[in-house]
């Protein structure tokens, strides 16, 4: 009995460890990227204008470099429906009347007539529908600048509650022309978008003991 108790306890503890692990992800890029270190400044040559330190006075502050941040406004809604209806029917009938035999009246031979009727009907109906909605915001960082100027972005947000952590992750390719004021872009304008909402949960020790108690009360005779 002691060995059985150890096995059950070990199984519950293994489940506890599994629930506390970080959930898998479909995001293929790192959740955060640091900006590239600045290039070494060229030695001063006495001129007022220095290319290494030049910054336009009216430069657009939109994200365009590795490490810049962009806020993704997630507003996704998908809906799909499919229905099918098949119907098939078949009806048949057969009738055979006995002829007059050896002068026997037809009213007598009619009792030997045979009549059959068959009917077969098949009907199949099916309907499938799904609807999903995902709304929220997440701030991501530019992980890579492609040769055409598009920005590969990726980010993660973690929200810890009493018994678990919620993970909101996002990655995709952003066209800089779609980035609006405040470096905000809608998720519907992001190519190769991958976003997910996952959570893990932890079981308290008191809950584990409560489950053990319920288990043994269910199997032990009272």
C-alpha cells in the first residue's frame, strides 16, 4: 500500500511540474531584440558638419531600426461556416395476377395474386461553424530590417496571476508605410502574423492533498 501511495503521489507531482512549465509557442523569432551598438564616431576633422553625429531636426520618429518598438493593435475576428445536405430516395412496386386456369373463375384465382412494394430513403445532414475573436494590444521590437525596408517584429507579454502565467506573443512583418502616429499598426496590416494567447496553471499542495484524499475515499471501503 505504501508503494502504491508513492506512485500516485509521484504522478500527481509530475502533473504539477508539467502544469507549471512554459507552454509551447508558434512564434519563430526572439521575444525581444536589443538595438545595434552605435558605430564608432570618426575623429573630428575640425568641420562643423560631422556625418557620424548628424541627426535631422525634423526626422520622423517612426520605428525603422533594429530594437525600435512598435505597438500592435490586435483586432482579429474570423468566422467560417459549412453545411451539407444529401438526400436520396428510391421506390419500387411489383404486381402479379394469376391467370384463369382450367376454367376456374377469375374471382377464385385472383386470391393467388402477388403484390410487393419497396421504399428506400437516405438522408444525411451536416453543419459546421466556427468563430474566433482576439482583441488587445502588445508592444513588440524590431528584430530585423529586410532588404526592402520591411520590419520583422516580435514580442511577448507575460501576465502573472495567483496560480499561473498568461503569455501573449506576436510576430510578423510590418510595412513601415502602415505604421501610424505613436508607432501603432493594426494586426490586420501585418504579413505572416503569428499571435497567440496561452496560459499555464499551477496546483497548490493543498489541492494535491485534497485530490489524494478524494481518490482514497473513492477506492477504500467505508
